[in-house]
C-alpha cells in the first residue's frame, strides 16, 4: 500500500527544531521527500537560540546549517529522502533558491510548509522599530517570499500541462492574532497578515490545483519556552499536551491529496484537538438616512449599540485560548 505523500516533495521552513522539525518528520513518514530549511545565527555565547529563521535573543553571526542537517539525517536514517538547506526565508533571493533547491533535487515542488519565525515581545509603547521590522520581515515577508516562488512554479507547470497540478501550502498563523496578544503587537500583526495572505493565495491558485490553508498551533518549543514556563510537563511516558507532535499530523493531512477540498481555511491545533475557525460575520448594519452619515447620526446608532455590548469586548476572540481536548 502506497503512503499518502509518496512521490511528492516538500519544503518545510524553520524545520531545525520544534514544530517545523515535527512537521518535516511527519511529511517524511507519510512518504514525501523533504527539503529541511533552517536558518540559524549563534546567539549570546555562540549558542543557537533560534526557532526558525533568526535568533530570538539578539545574537549575530553566520547562518548555521547544523539543526537542519540533523533533521535531514534523521529522515534519511529512517529510510526517507531529505536534504538540508540553510537559506533565510526573509531574503527574497534566498527564498527563491530554497524553492529551486527542491525542484533541482526532486524534479518539482508539491508541498510548502511555512513555519520559520522569531519573537521580539514588548508592549506597543516600548517596542523599537527594529523589533517590529524583524518580526514582520521573518514571519510575514518570509511567508510571502516562499509562497511567491512556489506559486510561480505551480502556475508555470499548470500552464505547460494544460491542466491543474498538485500543490499544497500550509502557513503558520497564531492564536496571538485571534486573541489580540497585548505584549506581542508585531507578532500578532504578522500572524494576522499571514491569514490574509493565505486566503488571497487560496483564491488565486485554486485554478491551478493548489490549496492554501493556515494553522494556529500551540506548542512548547525553544521559541515559546517563556510563554509556557508555568505549565508543567507530564511525568513518565505521557506525551506533553504542548508537544509539537500534536501539530504535525494536521499538517500532513492538509498536505495530502485527501485534503483537496480544504482551501482557504484557518484551524487551531494543539494537544489532540483541532478546531475549525469560522470566518468573520457582520454583527450589525446601519444605513444612513441621507447621502452620507453625519456625526450626530453615527452617535445615535453606534452609541447605543456599543453601550449594550459586554464591557471590554473587542474583535479579538480570546475564547480560543480556552480551547482544549475533551
């Protein structure tokens, strides 16, 4: 019996550790040949601090291919096909080279999993321009860069073949976007932008046989160790509810032919649970009695409406943070 992803090739960014590593291993387990991408820089004291494409703490240095090669070697040792690639996804040219590396090695690219990321957490009134730019560059621009070249590859193949081809994109958003994380304005904004990129891409590429979906994973990794520091890990052989291995199976499914009908969707995943997030809906509508609204008319309709809403309610959906299995 053939494996679900047999004969397909994948690129997974930020795959040297954490969620990306688990995703790369899962795709390989399902039969895909995997390009394991991870761009690392030595942190303070030369120790790698990075989860994804840049260091978390503020170190400098040359890219380190070690983590990516370790994961690729693990895949090969299990009988799979994998190669390591150390490009920086936030760099346009390096993102092109990453996509081309899969095409060169395996003849084509079928699956793109965008996971690379960093954190620069700070309240909005204290955040520096560099902290804002760095997070948006790696997360949002990094997602765009790889998507842009993968999309061009699939479009060209489809036009040449005269029919749709197989293509899958799985992007990584976050509950920080859904819940409006107060101490992460850069991260929440970037992750919200990724959802917009995903839905736009899903509509643009559907005619070529490509789907694009986004996940909001919750996992204990090097990048989130401070976030989940107060949550104890289970003792013994029990799998940590925050283990990245809870996220990987959903990515494997979304990357498969079985998920051809799943497109432009947002899913929350962690701890043995998957939740499908419903698209925003219009809660209320008000029409002007003349050509355009006046200040007084807006106060007359919006004032009472918001006065009757629960105190502190915003567009953010903080209730997603309470989701759990069972």
